[in-house]
C-alpha cells in the first residue's frame, strides 16, 4: 500500500511540471471516490462517497455556495458510516447552515476505562503470544449511534464575530460485543472465547458498578447548543492566516427527554500563521471542555463539542481526529484539554482533469490530558479485585508526533494521510489514518 501511495504522489508531482494558472471554478463541481481508506483503530474502509460543491458565478471561489456530502461505507474492524451532510451560506440569507443525518455503528468500539493513565491498559492481556492472553475484544464494546444535527452560524458584528446555535439529537445503544456473530463461520480453533468465559473491561466496569445500571444500555441525549465564534480565516479548508476561536455551551435538559440532564462548556482556539506566502504555514489548536452541571452519562463522554462538525465523528481523546498515534478513546473523563501543532507545506500545484490540485506535507505534534476525572475512586476502593486495573493519580499529559500528506482538489476536496507515533507505550504504538480534510 505504501509503494502504491508513493507512486501516486510521484505521478501527481510529475504533472506539476505542467502546472498552469489556477482557474476559478463556477457552477457545480464534484468529487466522487470509492472510500478505500485505512485507520489503525478501524481497519480498511470500503464503500463510496460523493461531495458536490456549487460555486455559483465563482465570485468568491474557493468559497462555495452549497456543499452536499453523502457517504455509505464500512470498516473491516466492524464499524460503519451512513451519512448525509449539507453546508451552505446561501440557504438562509445571512446564516451559515449545516445539516447532518448519520447512523454510525461500531461492533468493537474502543474502551480503556476512565481518566487516562489512571486506567491501566495491559497490552499483554490482548497479545496472543502472551501467557496472559485474553481476547482481542477485551477492550471493546458494541455501540450504535443515530445523530440528527442542525447548526446555524450568524453575524454579530461584521464578518468576523458570529453567534452559533444548534440542535443535536443523539441516540446511543451500547452493549457487549456480539461474540457469537464474530465466531460465525470460523473454525473451532479460531473462535473467540465467550464473554461468560472471558468478560471484557466493559463487562467488568458494568458488573463492578463503575458504569451505572441505568447507563449500561445507552440512552437518548438531546443537545441544545449556543456559542460565540470569532473567525478571521482566509480559507476554511486550509487557512494560511487568521484566527478561529469559539466558546460553546451545550445543555442536555431532562425536559426534552434526556435520561440524565447535564451541561458542558467547550473553549477552542485555532490560529494560523503564514511563513512563506501561499506555500508554508504554521497552525495550532488548543481546546478544553468540561461538565459544568449535572451528570454526563459514560456513553457520551467520548464526544468532543465543536461549533462546526467537519467529519463523521467528533470523538476522543485519542485517534484520527484528536491525538494521532494514541489509542482511540484512551482518555475519557468529565473534562479534558488537548492541542495540536502542525507545519503545513504546499509543495506542488498543477491542473489535472480540468481541476486545480495541490500536494501538501505536514509535520505535527498532538497532546492532551484529562482535567476533570470521573468519580470512580469510591467504587474502586471497595472492589475485591482491583490490582492491575487502576493506578490512581497516574494521569498526566499524553503526547504523540508524526507527519502527513494532503492531496487537494479545488482547495476544498482534501484527501488526508497521517501517521502518528505515541510517545508513551501506555498509549499504544502508532497509527496510520487515511481519510478526508485537514484536522482543523
């Protein structure tokens, strides 16, 4: 796969020798791709996606008037994406409007416990060459999520200071991994042990009472969101300069049907610096969010709150969208902080199949930490079996670093490849992620 990717990049670079002046796009333009991608945490992805852009008369290209995105795909490790996304600043005059309708399934959703390093991850338990081998499903549970989301962005003063509001209806269904389904058609020697024989960490947390009885099957979370956004970016997909800062207050009130009412506050600051005009920039993101009222159920705690949802998922900490190279969902807490720094270089530009392309390289470092822990200590203190599972007070900053490649059409359709390395073996080894869009 790496050889094929390198050959493709060389081919596109060669085309850059015949680069022409960038042509302003008008009317409808689309990118259609088979979704043959890869994510260390999810496996290979297969399926299809279509992204249509309407540029109108081209007067504000590379900005678009309407974007419609449709994806149906599956991953070899058992998750699936069924998503429709619409984004426009022309549907309602004066408002940026986005709509997301998704059904996201994951038969092996990562679960490493709560509060980062306080929850011990023993890799030997899932190493089939170890005497302590349990099962590769030990740190997993089954999760299905339906999402209906509408976000609005309007002006407060000029083009830079804006208000944000939205409604997000989430329905979670969680439970044990379906071992019987995974064993179907396998030889007896290759079958996974049943959960009765070898319960996973999810089953242990549930049986110990760390996951409350009323949360063990999932639930409904109706979100109401309000916030303020300050945005001076010169280009939304990959800015060369500007600031994108937001403060978002999210509430899930019981009167709308939430099984557990709570509120969270999220603060995110992103900034972009031009080093070499048009070609080299430095970008960073700093973010913090925390529960400020009520009790957030465990199945919601992986959600990362943002004013604008760019991808199918906004979850962490750990994995493709937050801390690359670190295990997905390695840090789950009632509050957390995370950051990313990237050096972005556009090293080749060219015309191909009547479209404008550029190639980019990134170097990055990611970091994060749980800042408000979930209440598990009183329960853990009374557990008869706790050795090897908990290390109270061990949580500290988690780090990863790596590099990436971008293949971009018309400055809006972005194919992204990132490879990250975890700095601490307790967070895993490394991760390769092939998908869409810049991280922020």
